[in-house]
């Protein structure tokens, strides 16, 4: 069954049913960073004086605090990749041993004894080793010329870090040596290390994305509270159930004849019956 292209509006969205999309307009060549390998680093760090380890970091302690009362939260996590060292493996030079140096920074908010909101800035420097990472060197060398800037070389091999971080706990500690309070943070984070190469990919396309409908406005119109209430949908009265599918999606569908036979029986079984 052919799909009417005039009734299809190409736009970003979920593709949840097979056979509902028309054939693309064209095959286009695009240049994008393609992920060749990735791995996950998971760490939970607490403060400890001395050299950093896989579970401790000496930079997770604040400067001395004056009369702190309660820890609030940590926010504005950021990661910076400072340097990458690559060492080709003898068995296969396309695989590398990586040593990555990066910095994680964030702010911790707390309230002092006078009820004033204050914050402390943390910056921890870490190094991790990825023992075997598929990171092949680019065959092609890339050079580009930008307007008003002249020619410049591009590194088609990219090492990228993506991070999700959270302060799991914050605790005020009274140090016996100087009789001062400090805020120690327990930091948990996930880092995905990616090796990307700039490549040309051939992909199906529906042309350029359409211009969206005009929906930008300077101010949000004021609405009456009762108007909002009357226009809102009726809420659910019961929570969602946790149900499992009764049938496997890969099973062949039951035909109408089979359903009829199950309900009323197969008349062929009664050929020998005398009426």
C-alpha cells in the first residue's frame, strides 16, 4: 500500500510503526562525527588527605568555614578535558591505551548560623586510564579555509567526555588541628569516553526540515485560574498498573478463521453426525 506523501509532514519525532513513512526524497551525503568506540567510567569519591586514589580526593574539602549550619545542595557541575595521551598497542595499533586528564568543578551551597546563603567552589583534577580503546587514526588529512581567517588544520580524531555528576552527601567536619569547620563532599559521577572520527555518511532524507509554525511571543497571555481549571483534562484516579504483555510480538497473528473455530468449533468434526 503506497503512502500519500502529500499528507506526510517531515519533522523530528518517534518512528513507532513500521510502514508508516513514505520513501525518502533523496540520499544525501553528510559529514558528522561518528563514534568508533566508547566506555564508561564510574566513580564515587570522598575526601581524604594525601594522594588521590580511585575512591578518594583531597580536593573535596572546602576552605575553612565560619559558623556553618546546614548543607543545602551542590550545583553547576562542569567537566573539562585537559589532555589525552595515546599509546598504540603492539598487537593492533588501531587500539590505544589512553590516559585522560580532566577537571570537574561545581558549587556547594550552605547556610551559616545567621541564616545567610553561602557557597563554596570545588575543583578536582583527576586522571584515568583506559587500557584498550578502539581509536583508529584517520586516513584522510583535513584542512579547511574559513572566511576572514585563512587556512587551518582540523583534527578528525576526537576524544570526547560526557558526564553526569551528583553530590551524594555534604558533611560539616570540625578539624581538631585548627578548630575550624570544613564542608566535605561525597561526589558520584559517570563519564562516557568517546572516540569519534569525522566521516561522510550516506543517509536517506526528506529534504530540509520545514519552518515551524509561528509560536514565539513576547509575553505569555494571562489566563484566569478557573479557565485553566475548566480547560485542563480530567486527572487519573488510579495509578498505572505494571503489566507484562500477554503475547510475544514475534508470534504469528491468529486468523479470523482460527478465532471462529475456537469459539464455535470446527464443522469438519461433525461430518459423520446424523441428523
